[in-house]
C-alpha cells in the first residue's frame, strides 16, 4: 500500500432515509453512473449508519436500504463494475470513524451548517451521532483512500472537513497516509431546490410531498407536481443572466438542463420567451421520460429482495478487501498493539 501516491478511486453515498428524490438523482445518482463509464474503481454506499443519526423506524430502514440499492441499479449502476454496499456491513467505516472522532475537534463539528440546520434550537436533545456525522463521513471516504467524491453542493462543507481530518491525521502522526480528497460538484443541478420554495433545497425530510419528485412517483404524480410548482408571473428569459433573483424559475430551468444534458443557455435559446404554462408540460414530459424507466425497474427489483441482499453481501466482501488493510495500517500508525490480522 503506497503512502505517497493514491490510485484514483471514487466513493459516494446516500442515506437510506426514504423518499429518494430528483435532487438525489441529479446531484448524486446520475453522476455516479457517469463516473462508472470512466472506468475508475468506484464504491457506492447506502449510508445506514448515517441515517440513524435521526430516528428511523427499523422496518422502514430495511425497506429504504433495499429500495435505495434498487434505485442505484435501476439508475444504471452495475454491481459487477461498481461496488455497492450498505455501510453497516463494512465495519471498518465505524472503526475508522472512532479514530477520526479523536482527531477532529468539537469546534469543527459545531460549525457545520447541516448540524445547525438539523439540530436547530434543540441541540441538547440531538443525538451525539448527528454531531459526529462528518467524522463518520470522512471515514467512509478515507477508509478506501478515495480520491474523488461526487456529491451535491450541500456536501461541500463536509468534504472540506474530510480534508481537514486527513491533513491533521497525517500531520499528527508524521505520515502521508490519507489523501486530500477532491469533492466533485459539477453539472446544472448540484443543488435542486424545493418545487414549493426556491430558497430551500429539495429534501427527503421536507414534510411537503409536493416539494419533491420522488423516484417512486408515477407519471401522473410527476406531471401534477410540476404543474403546481411555484413560479413567478414572468415568461422565460433568453439567457442565464435573466434568471438572477428568480430562484423558482432558475430551479425549473436547471432541472430541465440537467435532465436533457444541455447547458442552461442552450435550454434558454430554445424556450426563451415562452410562458411557464408552455414550459411546465415540456418539463413534465421530459421528467417522466427520464424517470419512468427507473421507477419501473426499481419496482421490479424490489420484487426480488433476496437478490438485492446478495448484491450487498458480495459488495461488502469486495469492499473489505480494500478497507481491512487500510484500517490495519491506521491502527499500526496510531500505535495500537494487536494481532497482525485485525
Ligand atoms: N436537493 C439536492 N440537489 C442536489 N443534490 C442533492 N443531494 C441531496 N439533496 C440534493 C445529494 O444527494 C446525495 C445524498 O444525500 P443524502 O440523502 O445522504 O443526504 P442529504 O443531502 O441530507 O439529502 P436530503 O434529501 O436533504 O435528506 P434529508 O432530508 O434526510 O437531510 C448527496 O450527494 C447530496 O449532496
């Protein structure tokens, strides 16, 4: 295992906390599939240990984990090419996270926007896991020596903290063992916003189902949600500059651009000057055309849950071939005495 140069390797994850949505698809899943085509070793993870930092009903968590795995495959990830795992089946994630809990500083964690948003005014009652979330995320990434992490914009701060943890560990122990991982935040839809409020990101936990397009929504529901999406009274501008200060309009155009794999300016060159009454049905048709095959395939895969469980078990075996030696070496660096095989 080289400690000075790192082979390109991709890692990313999604929480199995239900309601997988268009933001997860455009900001994460679709981009995982693009990475797969680049032939770089890739690990994609259902981060169930992260999901339980807030309450999850156990049977819902099981269903959501399998559904997420079905979503990964339905979106185009091939379990033969990419390694698909659920986090709890690869114990080195949690083991390395403990070491990182001892490297990271309380102040770093308390500054995280996600901690502040999710704990809100009730920090004393939030779980300790919610505060430590970014150290576990750093372990998820660094236990593979992953060099690239495709994520949505909301994860940028956590990725910066992952780099800080790697740098501090390397510095404290006088090694160059963990890479300074690059976040890969690219495309027109790095931050898909709520359909009901252009200032809020589309989110699994938004109480309003109308705020998001779920990967399990049928065609009629998708069309209805887009028809009802909040907009302003203006028509569409002919270039991206005309979307400034129009968050809802910008969101719908960004979604169209990402789904049709065009730039925002290309989209506006076609639809500039039209009213939303014309544009929304175009967007609905496009969204249905892109999402329906995924929804159908997810439902088909969910009929054979044993197959999903086998894919995750096989993924965990393959993952541990990478993670076990990295954890073992980490323990040696830290000074832990133990059998050579941990
Ligand atoms: N609205 C979004 N736009 C673009 N990308 C997004 N992602 C999430 N929301 C958007 C990206 O999806 C990946 C997985 O995210 P996650 O489920 O692990 O956690 P999250 O970011 O906290 O997602 P949610 O939907 O907001 O969940 P809740 O409501 O449970 O907190 C990440 O790459 C993320 O950037």
